[in-house]
C-alpha cells in the first residue's frame, strides 16, 4: 500500500508526487534479535506485531526517548472507550529522574521491585470509577484501562520496545505518595524498555524469560451453543 505526499492537485502532463510507502513511515523495531522461544506460534494467521509481543523480566540499561514515550501514550489516547469516557490515567517516571523513579518503584510489591528497578521507565495505570456526566459506576472502566494499555503495548512492540504489565502494586501506597483522588483506582504497573539479558535475573525469573510462550487453544475459550461447547469455528 502507498500514499501520496499531501499537496495540491497535479496539473495535466505533470508527473504525480512521489509515492511513499506506509511501511517506510512506521517506526522500525530494534535490530536486536528476538528470542525464538518468545515468538508466538499461532494456530491461525495473525499480524507479526502480535507474535513479537511478550513481557520480559530482564530490561537493558538503555533509555527510552521522550519521542517514543509520547507515541506510546498517544496510542493509548486513541484506544476504544465505552461512551468515550476515556477513564484511564497514567503516572510515569523515568530512571533518569532518580527521585521520581524511586517514588513510583515504592508503589510496587517487593517481588516486582526486584526486576522492575532495571527498567528505564515505570508507570502506574489508574482508572476513573464513575462516569463523568452521571456519576454512576462505570462498569467498563477496568476494561477500558486494559484496552488502552494493550494499545500502548502494541505501539511499543512496533517500536522495538517491550512492556511488562503487572497487577502487583500497592494501591494504598500509590494513593498516599501521589494524592490519587478517591474516584480513581490505581490498578496496574507497567515496566517499559528494551529487552535485556536474562542472565541478570534471579534464577526463578530467569527461567520465565527463557521458557517458551504457550496459550490455550481456541476451543477452550471460544464457545457456541452453550458454555464450554467449542464453537464450530474453533474446532
């Protein structure tokens, strides 16, 4: 697929504007080779972006540019949202700012702090619990935060970055240090950066970074007719 550079109409007899590949305009992933054990082996064809996405524990000592970070959160910004409530909010800290990074790191559980401190960027995902106009509970709030973060993750993957999301955070600690309003719930943590050397990890985490990715077959979660009965398309 190709598109023309923006411009005016081309007069008769004049060569048309140069065609520019859409692929050429997209940010190119890092040249770093991917661990073949972590590349998904799909049962049906899907885009390569989904196959390359995975959640490492080991992160390289390499900063993430502000340009890339802005694009990650811009992708989240345009995520689908029930009634366009856009309930997601993010708190972000870069390792370059030691005080801010340690503040956010303190909001993670002990087990997650062990490996997440190596990531160049940390974030907390929060969601607004009630609808803005009516004040009624937003039953889609957590779903929408998850969808926004998934969109962020895919943008990161397209740029050669990795994101490891975690549920192991300390919500009360986050409320205390950031002054999060009662109508918002801190829910997830995100470590953002480039894949690092698994050898830098404790043994129990190293094994996870070196184990092949697996997933349930469609027949275990795509049903038809009644619960638990695989849909015809999933057989």
